C-alpha cells in the first residue's frame, strides 16, 4: 500500500529524530505499564481506533512475541521495582470466558519465564470460598485466591505480593480494597473505564500524531482520527437520537471535505460507540444521521449497556477507517499491537470472515492469528518480526504515550471518584 510504504520509508529516514521524540515524551509523562492498540489501515490512513490500558489477549501473541514481552517486563520491573519478586495478578472476576482465562494463564507464564513468582488474586466481597478454579480454552486450570487487606497491605491465604498487576479494567468503579495500599499497583486502578473517556484519549493522540507528522514531513491527516463526544444520551429517546444524528452529519460533512481535497472517491462512514469501555460492545456503524434517527429496536438495545451491564450514557462519534487488509482470500483484518510502556512487545491479527471493511471486527466470528501466518513458516524463523511494519509500531507507540497523558489528567482531576467495596 502506497501510504504504508511511504510512512515506513520516512520512519527509516527519520529514525533518530523519532527515537529522540519518544524518549522526550517518556520523560514528560508516565506511560502505562502495558497497553494494547487496535489499528485500522486503509488506502488513505493508518490510525488507532481503540487503546486498552488493561490488555486481555496475551494468549493471541505467538511464542516469539511472548518472549519479547517477557524480556520487556523483566527490564521494566528491574528498573522501576528492583526488589519485586512476588507478583499478584488481579483479573476480571465476573466472567467464565475460557479465552480470557487463557490470557491470564499466558500472562502468568510470561512473567514466570523471567523469574517472577506469580499468583492470581480475586477481589470481591461476594466470594465465600478462598479458592476458585477457572478453566481455559486449552483445557488448563488456573487457581485464583481471594484477596484480603489488613494494615494497608493486600495478601491471599498463601501469598504476600510485592506488587499487584491489574488485568481488570474496572468498568464500574475501582474497588476500595486496592486503594491506599502499601504495595505498588500497576497500572493504577484509577484509570479503569469508570474514569477514562475515548474522546480524551484521542485528543492527546491527535496532538502527538501532529508532532510526529511534522518530523516525518507527512500530512497529519493520514495518521489522525476525528472524534466528537455526545453526553447524556438515551438511544430510546428520539430527541437524544436526533442530537447524535446532527453531530454525525456534521462530522460526515467535515470528512467529505477532507476526502474531496485529496481526491478520495469513497463515501465516509462513522462508528458511534460508548465513550468508555471495550470488548466491542455498544458499537454501531452509520453512514448518515438518518441511520441514528431510524435506529431499530435491536440497534437501540445494543446501545443501552456495555460491559458488566453498565448503562451507556456518553458516546463518541468516531471517524470510520475502512480496513484495506485482507487475508485468506477475502477475510478482512486489523492489527492489534501490544506494548510494555512505549516499547513494542508484539502484534497479532484480528480477522473476521463474517464482516466487511466497514464493520467493527471485534465481534462474533472474530479469530486471531500471528501476523506472519500467510508466510507459512515457523515463528522460530522470526518471520513474524519481519512482517511487522514500522508504521504499525510507531502509531501504537504514539497511542501508548497518549494513554500516559490521559492517565496524568485523570489522576490530577481526582482519579476513582467514589469508593466502592
């Protein structure tokens, strides 16, 4: 693809300036311990469309990238917490998703492979038993132990951690058990989806993308994405749908102007989704405001709640990026990049044979694959690393730094808000 090749070439030419810029940004802001970034690559753009601070797909990384992830974790903990040996992973609890627990199992093994002692801690006042066994999709069993707190330290019946590693996005509120404790907590519990807003994230991302575009001497539009918030929206209310429809038409008009400037013949489209949350829930694709005005009962139901039954009230209207990546003949796909701080740990492909280039791929029918799968070679040849374009890596690194600025803003403005047990 011409755009991708152009960016890759500029990255090669400007590598020293880019490295210096990233180093300067990482000195200004604390980048989260780990992130995952969903990218969309079209004929005209390459941008992130979602950034998760509590990634839950480590099981989708191939062995080469798992090893790279392990080494990055080791470097991070040695530098920042040199005395840490015992790590307690705090996972999602209200799920029996076999793939999620496979993710936890792999994350645990990644950390253990570089010498850490790792256990799983369950945070819930509803738990009666001390131990719960979860099954993974590969048939493994993983044990979790109820977390207790005393004298500002958390522990389980058989484990006192030096550090807590959070793998739970706390869509509702962050639990009181994990606040004001003596052990370090990574990433901070204040930055779950109960406080994050996608529009805030992309404001920071677009600003940083503009700085990188200047270094690369490219049009910043190529690596930017339009977003706009609408608050207090009830999709069962016609007046609220009208507000979202008007905002959608306004953004579509703006995108058409940009398309016309560049001779792009395609029709623009948008995603309207919850401004907080992940897992591909509460997302609809629209090509005009009328798609919102006439949203049917099924569409309105989809936009009522997100993860954990949290009601959708604030939405983000986001520029749609059609994916031009196709695999296995005609299956559309998008890369998902994993990072430790602002360092790229690995990538895999999200594929969905039941969707087209305009759809949300993070939904029923999706599957995951190593980025090198079409080369038909073993990962031992490191073909996956050779198949990982520099542009994917740079855009994901910018998004991870943007998440750092977002976290800084959240903590500065009060973090978790009200406490819950």
